[in-house]
C-alpha cells in the first residue's frame, strides 16, 4: 500500500491476483475511504476482492475501471 495522504483520491495498493490463470501484480488506485478499509483488511488478514477492467502495463496490470471492491 502506498499513500502520501490518506484523505486524497490517489492512494494505491498493489495486489497479486490471477488473470487468465496467470499470477499477476495489479495496481489499484483507491479513494480515502477505500484505502482505510484496505488497511484494516490487511491488518486483519482479510481478502480484498476486486471486480474491474484491467489494462496491461510493462510488468503489471493497472485497474482501468473499478466496478466493485469488497473486503472479505
């Protein structure tokens, strides 16, 4: 997780997930509410579920359109 200011809309997390059955790194930009939820989920060892449209970059994917973010 990376945040210079948790009250901004430019907080990022990088997660490892499977895309087309290949383990990949995925960068997600979160708003302040979402980064706080992600921090709590990470602390509590919970799963973060992402439903999104991804865009391939050189070494990872970036979320182009975040459809759903849930913390299990």
